[in-house]
């Protein structure tokens, strides 16, 4: 299992191992294993540039998932906008760390086949996010 964190902003996770353990539990709870996952933390501008370059979407978003999984072995890159996470935590009156974990697990859920293209998919992925966020607080 490999989970790597790349920091392209001033933000840095306090305890990378805690996040690695949690993400492994998330994957295992759905019958997957983590093969090679890279979380890269960016600012809004960088995420918007990635969104334009790879998805032809001319706007910023909180998370982009670039899936390279092989069956139940999850692999790929997940780009997170720290600016969006900060803004969304204020907008939704939640703690920054809680919003960050939501975005991180959202990106990983895309690798497991969850989508957010319509209302039914959005409800399913949001429900799964909530379940997976609770796993973070289970003793690791």
C-alpha cells in the first residue's frame, strides 16, 4: 500500500500516517486495497489549470480524481484545492479538517465507481462520504 502526499501550497497534514490508515480502512470497507494513491494539495489557480487541461472545464473545483486503478487495486492521483476547502468550510459552517477529509474521501470514492453526475449519484456519494468520515474517528 502506498499513499503519498505532495504539497504545492503552504498547507501540510499534521499526521500523514493517521490519514494513510484511515484511507486504507475506507478502501477495505468497500472491498478495495490501496495500491498507489497520490494526494496533491494545490491552490485554486493550479486546480483550475488542471481542470481545463485534462477535463476541458474552465472553472475551479475542490477535488479532481485521475483514476489509474486496476480492478480492486486503487491507484491514481487526487488533486485537492486547499483554497476551495477553506472556502467551503466557511460556506458550510464546518471545520477545515472535516471538509478536507470529505474532499479527500470524495476523490477516493470516484476510484471505487461512485459518481456525482446526477441527483441520485450525488445522494449516493454524499451518503458514502458521511459513512467513511465516521471511520476517521474509529481508533486506528
